[in-house]
C-alpha cells in the first residue's frame, strides 16, 4: 500500500511537470529529460546503500530514532511526544520512520534508506527548477553544482528530516513558477508537517507566489483575489492550527517550554550576540566549499555588471536568495545555537541556482571550465576538517564518514577490556543508549563525561562539547590507552593517571 501511494504520488508530480506522457492505455512514455537525472540518482543511491549500516548520528538520534521509538513502542496510540523529546513541531518524520519499521522491520538499513523516495523526488525537482533558467546543454553541469553541495550530500545519507524538507521546498517552488495550485498545496502541506523551519520556508514560498502570480489591477478585486490565492495554503494552515490547538490544550505550550532540553538554544542574545551570530552566519554561507561559489558570483557581478542590472531573471534570483536568507536567519540571529548548517539548506540551494544562472546564462566563455573548477571546490568541502578547538558542523559534510567505523572499533575494544560502557565518560552524540543509536535491545550507554571524576574518557574530534579547559586536562591528567584514526577523524579512550 505504501509503495503504491508513493508511485502514484511521483507519477502525479512527473505528469504535472511533463516528464511523462500518458495515452490513456497502460503505456507510459518517459521523456528523455528524465534520463538526465539518472547519474545523480545513482550517486545518491550508491552513497545511501553503501552507508546504510551506519548507526544514528547527530540530530537524527533525537529527530529520527527517539521520536520513531516512541511511536513504534506505543503502537501509535499517542499523537504527542513526551516533553523530554518534544521539539514543538509536528513529529511527521518520527511517525514516518516508525511506520516503515512496522512494515519492513526495525533496522538501521530500513532507517537509513527511508530517505530514498524523497531524494529521488528532490533530484527531479532540482532538474525541473534548473531547466527553467538554464539551457539544456548546460543542465548536467548546473545539476552537479546544485546537487553536490557538501551539506546536502551529508544530510542525504542520514535519516534526516531535512531531506523531505528539501523535497517539499523544491516541489513548492516549482509549483509557484508553474502556478500549479494542487502541487503547491501538497508541497506547503509537507513543509508544515516536517518542521517549524518548514513553516518558515513556506513564508518564502508565499512571498514568491505573491510576487510572481498575484496581479490585481482593480482595488475592488483585491480581497477576492487574496482569498483565492490563499486556498492552496489552507490545508497546511488547518494542519498547523489543529495540531497547535490540541498541543496547547494537552500541554499548555507551543514551540518550546522553560524546561525543554532545547530551551538554551532559544535564549535571546543582545547586540554583541547578534553580531557574533552574524559572523557565524557568514561563515556558514561560505563553509565546506561554498566559498568558491561566492568568489565566482562576485567576479561575475563585477565583470558583467552592465548586463546584470537589466537582466530580470538574474535580479529575481538575487531577490529570492536575499528573501529566503532573511526569513531563515531572522530567528537564528536573535537566539543562541540556532545556526546549524542544515537549517540553511534552502538558502544554499537558492544561492546555487543564482550562481548557476550567472555562469551559464550571463558568461559568454569558458562556462564548462569554470563550472568544473567550482565543482572541484565544492567537493573539496567534504575534506574540510577544522583544528580540534574549533567546533565543526559534523553533519554538514561527508568528512564524518570514517567516524562510524572508528567508533565501532572503539566499542569492540572497550568490551574486550571488560570496561563497562557506563564507566566511560563521553559526549554527544554517543552518550545515548544503544537502543537509540544501534537499534539494539541493549539499553547501556556511555556516561556523561566529567573530566574531574571519570576514570575513563572517550574523545573524538567529532565531539564539539569538550571545552578548551577539558581538552587541556585530557593531555595532563589522562593518558591515551587506545586510539583509532582514519583520514582526519580519530576516536581515543583515555585513563586517568591517578587510577593507573
């Protein structure tokens, strides 16, 4: 049943965007355009399948595994999550994953492959979007620059709710450009279901929809046209309204509450904090290879300024990037700890669309050469690892891939030494019961680190929550007893010298 629904949904989307032809019989002709996306589908499928045995990592521990366990263990008898794991938004992703577990069994492979329908969806939507702005002969290179962003790749091999968010975002954006009300309604509904950030992205979709498709010449027709324009957004609004009213009636709060584990992230910052967040935001925008796109954009704008200032498509794309960046960052800049790379994925993609247009439609020479250089720069972002004392967005590039193997080796070593897991201090993301990390029946977990009292400590450069002082204590008060390293990633266990 689930497979049939998925196939019908994709057929509807492809039919609406003209990638299939149907003659009324049982024969469906696939247009040659769809073949252009196959290399990228294969790349993403390979990455997903090859890494499908990885345990849950980073935010997916909470947003995927813990949420899904709640629905799975309680057989979907409750709609609302308990406060300690309730992020305030509709728990669509956890419920979706739990449903897959019910159908196909609870396993890491099922969990990690859960994103594949949405990956295929956003790859096709990316093609539909790019062909509106880029000539066919350059579409392969444009797709490569658009789809091989390090953060998009990194999120797409995790059971991450940002994967469906990107699919529904691109679906909605394409629906706005084609003024397709049905697909717009589906896309915005999906955005509202995925997360509160999806709701913020919907504000951007509404803004672009009004700019492109709302034209009223007579004042008396303004209100009727606004009502008509709001109809595709009505199902999403009703979903949000009904869920919020039920949530507040049951719990008395919406979004987050004072005792929420994430309350600190929503703490307001002052002027100094605002400027600090602005610096971090700027860093996020150029991080993991995207600086090459920014350099290309600045050079093209300087060289081709006369052509650009009268180019309506270029100006529209620039406006779109500024608009989505302002909408997404407005909340991030005013609060602590909301500047994760994945939160900015829609802005990264709109910026990529703008740069692609500059390269392939504004430049007159060396388009493919420039695109290939930029692609190499983008892919190099997956090798960027910062020094130990600089916190890194570890779920924002493929640099984290060796970690899973290394941590498994470390788990095996600690077991071989008959050291209880709970006697070893550790940090996020592994200080979580193995039930949620590995989907095992074992509920044991590493302890929460305390460098003053723990006999054993595990440290990895994947862990961002070791302070400089704690790192200094590891080098003076502890001794390394085992370390595993691959590429630029390491996992090390220490013993306190006084216990030797």
